[in-house]
């Protein structure tokens, strides 16, 4: 009889242990999902900030390129035969989001999300944490 009681006690402890492990695994997975969502949010925010900083830093070059384009458009409409001084056209600076994103991902690697936890089916004992 003592052997049967010891086996039942051990079985209960095993079920409780596995339930706790499954609960912790679920919490760990949920935490990883939340961290990944926060990481993606931060990535979008930092890309937007970097683009704004780029536009502020290159404001003069952008304005010069836009003014040159406007001037070229007006000269084409005027069709003057007088040759203007040939200067190299200003280059319009462009924010390279792919390069920024690749550097950002290297600095902030994606978070591994564990597979979904599948609990074992224990039909021999109904687990109730309050009954222990």
C-alpha cells in the first residue's frame, strides 16, 4: 500500500512540475513576443528620427538641388539661345533607409520567439493548484 501511495504522490509532483514548466515557458514566450513588438516599434521610430536628422543636416544641399531643378525648368521654358555658364549640377542627397536598417538590425538583432507551448494531457489526475 505504501508503494502505491508513493507512486501516486510522485505522479502528482511530476504533473505539478510539468505544469509549472509549461506555465514558465508560456510566460517566457509572451515576454519574447512583447520584446519583439517593442523592438519593431523602436526600429520604426529610430528610422523616422534618422531620416529627420538627415533632412536637417542636408537642408542646404536639398534646397540648392531644388533651386537648381526649378532654374532648369524655367530655362527650358524660356528656350534662350545664350549659353549659360556650365556648372556641375548639385546632387540631391537621398536618405538610404536600407543601409540604416541593415546597420540597426546588426546592432539590435531580432529576438528569438520560442515555439508555442503544447501542454501534456494528464487524464489520470485533475490538476488544481488550490488543492495542494
